[in-house]
């Protein structure tokens, strides 16, 4: 999730033929029309990513399974099972388990993103013989989103002496600028899910989930629904997104403002972040991550900064002002350290939830921005047709490794 106020710089799936008895589609039903995200599937780059990872078979397999459902209850089971299978398949591929499915680098997060969209498009257009109300279709889509993002499979061992770390990432975004784009935060989530980090006090188990780049999903409470049950159980959490070129940032302050940049559905929202109980909603929330220790440590090739800057409307004022040292008393938020897009919003929501649960003093948590994931020299043209290159892969691997090191530092100093 890029820091929108800073320039990035250089920065339906075609089904296999021969399917047995595919489910019928409401081809002329406007409600069944693919979304903006789903329509991008038919471009060459997504098709190549799916083919070179083995994930081109995901949607056809899903279609066959759906075709066997004889009731809504059976359809629910199919969707939950297939969504969870997709998440686990992406995690296994990223962590070197099972076949690679092609020559695309295993650390790539894009097969998960495009395969999920191929599946949601099928659900959106599916017209089973037993009938499906729009409310039921919406519930199926919600189930598929949750299960295929790891949001409902966060599990920690019950053994004593094992720390619990929760990490979130994001889908690729700004796809109309470059449809080949990958998100290192999503790749990090796949690489770290279920892994163990050895800290000074013993092992720490990492669990992860990935979130969409869509304003409406956040307004509908996807962050709180996923994190509310988990935050009281963990020892450390960090939301992660893509930020500035060539650097990591630990964002000190998060603001209660949506700045309007278009999401993956090309929709814009400019407003105060909508949350429950808005009467008690603060303009700012703060990190409780050990930012001084993280910044001081040697965690990898990219520099790490304690970012304190925000944009505010001062108390009694009307004009936004940049405050390099953080917000002033009584001010109104216009951008947190992480900007005014969904990266700032997930940080705001997660830390606000932490505070409302009474965990401010006991739970280290906040937001980390990774460097922008860049293609190699000579591969900066989105029309080039080259979806990967050695430098692109190495950049992503280095970012993943450095996030892991940052987590180790944070866990080392966490009681």
C-alpha cells in the first residue's frame, strides 16, 4: 500500500476447455457482471502469471466442484473448502512445499491474487439449478474472501513459552498503472504464515492474513472482524504495506482520514474513516512497536526510519499543515505517517481496536511500510510483457527477509 502523497517513481480467467457439466451463468444479468478487478483477469499479464505458477487450474477446479453442489448448504461447503485450499496452496508454494507449478518464482504473491479473482468471478456469475438469492451469493463471496486470505485460519499453539506474532499484508494495487505489479507485503504474509522465528526468549510463531485494497471492505469491518479475536491473544502485531522507494518506515502516528485515492475497484473515498462509535473516535492513534530498537538494529539492506511526520488541520485552523514531529493538540487528521490511503487506514483501525480493547500499554503493535517493489533496470515498461526479472525477485526476497528480521528485533524486546 503505497504512501500516496509521495511519487512512486519508476514504478474472466480463460477457463480450460472440456469441463464436465459447468454450472450455468447468467450472462445477461447486470448483477452478474464482473467487477473492475475481475475484468483485469483477461489481460495477458495475469494469464501469464497464472500459467507460470500452476494456478491457472484453480478456477476450473472450482467450477467443477461448484457444479456438484445440489443445495446452498453444499455450495457453502465447497466455497469454504476451496477458498481455504487456495490460501494453503499459495502459502505452501511460497514456503517451498509441493510443486512449483511453473517457472515463476515461489515468493510471488500474484498467483493468489489473480486466482482468487477468477474464483470470485465464477461465484458472481453462477446460476445453480436450485436457485441462489443475491444475499446468498453475497455470503458465498464473503466466505471466499475470508478463507482465501487466511483471515479465519489464524491459529497459535497452546504450548507455553511460545510468543505469538500477527502480521497482515495487502493485495497488489495500482494495477491500471502497471498490471504486472506485486505487493511485497502480501508476499511477506505468504512467506511467514505459520513459521517460527527464534528470538532471545525462545520461539515466536507468526500467523498472517491478507487484505483487499478496497475502501468498502474496510468500511464493512473486515479488519476488525479479523483482528478482534486475535489481538488479546498475541504478543506483538504489525500491519505491513508497500510504502516509499528504497526504505522501510515504522509509522509513528496514524490519522483518521481517507484521502480519496482510487482503490482496486477505481472507487474513491474522501472522508473521516468510518468506525463504530464515531462519537469516541480519536483523530490520531500511535504505534506501540519498539521503534527505537527496530531503527537502531541492522535488519537488512534497506534503511529503516522512525517516521513521525503527519498532515493536520491545526486546532482553530482550516488549512492542512505538514508537521514533521507529529500532530499538535486538538488538530484534525489529514494524513498519518503512512499517508491517507488504506495502509494508514489498516494501521489506524488495528491500533484503535487495540486501544478500545484496553491493550495499549500491554500490546506492541503498529504499522511497517516496506520499500516499493521495483522491477529491474530495463523492465520498467508495463507494456513490455515481462512479468518478472532477476532483480525484481531479489528485491522481493530481500524485503521479505528484512520484515522477518524486524519482527525478530521487535519480539526480542517484547516482554
